[in-house]
C-alpha cells in the first residue's frame, strides 16, 4: 500500500467515523451469528453445550439457534431451500409453566411433527436442565393430518394431510425400505445447508 493510499484511508476514517463503526459492528455481528448458528450442530456431534437457567429469554434464544442451525435449514420454512419445496413449518415459544416449556407448531413440515417437537425438546433440555417437559398446548398440533368434519352432522368427512409435499419421492422410498425419513431429512447429505453425513437411500 502506497503512502498516498494510507493517507487517503486515514482521512476517510477521520471524516466518516460512523461508517467505520457501522462496518465493524456489522462484521462482528455476522461472524457471531455464523458461530452461534453452529452451536446446535456441534452439540449433535459431541453432546456438549454450556447450560443456563430457565427463562423466557434463554428459551427464545436457544430456540432461535435451533431454527438457524445447519440442521434447522432443512426443517423450517423460514429458509429458502425448504420453502422452495413447499415446507412452511415453524416453531414458536408460547409460555413457561414452572419447569414446563410450551411451544407451538404451525405450517407444513416434511418431518413428522412429533420429530420436530422432540428435537427441540432435547436441545432445550440440554441447554436448561431445569426443564422437565416440553410440550404443545393443543395436542392436535402434533398430528400430521387434520380431521375435517361436517358442520351440521359432525361426521368425519376426510383427513387432510398437513405434511409438506414429498417433492422428490424420497420420503416414500425410505419408508418402503424401512428407513426412518426423519433421520436423513428432505435433502441428501451435504445438500441444502446440512452438514455431510446424512443417511442415504439404499439402492433399489
């Protein structure tokens, strides 16, 4: 770098300190977000995570890390890749009742809804050992289908599927082969933001 270039940078920083501060804060925040988003994925590998007390703030923060993790990027519709194949599912904090945490599920998941809640429950309990139970208020939220009744007679007309589309047929294929689709998820290993190592479909 020439002396002229160094002089120009010095003058710019002196004249525009706010821009420098904004750049530094933004860069640090982005690096922190990337590092934090991997905490859940690292925990899945070594089962080690710093514990903290049970509070609404901590539950919300840990739930956000779960959603923003590499694993969450194949489960939740907030991310572009899952959304592109019809996944709209989301998970949200509702309340704390003593040692119990109440969450809610909405939208369409590729995974079984019980799996989504179960993964969240294991993660939250690892972070906050005080938690005795993680549940939903309405048990119908855990059903992968919705019962549709006749408004007049109350007769069950049909069951509406609440799962996201089996866009490439992998879910049906894995079920046929006796493989739990939720172990691999909707995308093969190394695809869609998930770390390599997922279970592949057995060749026919």
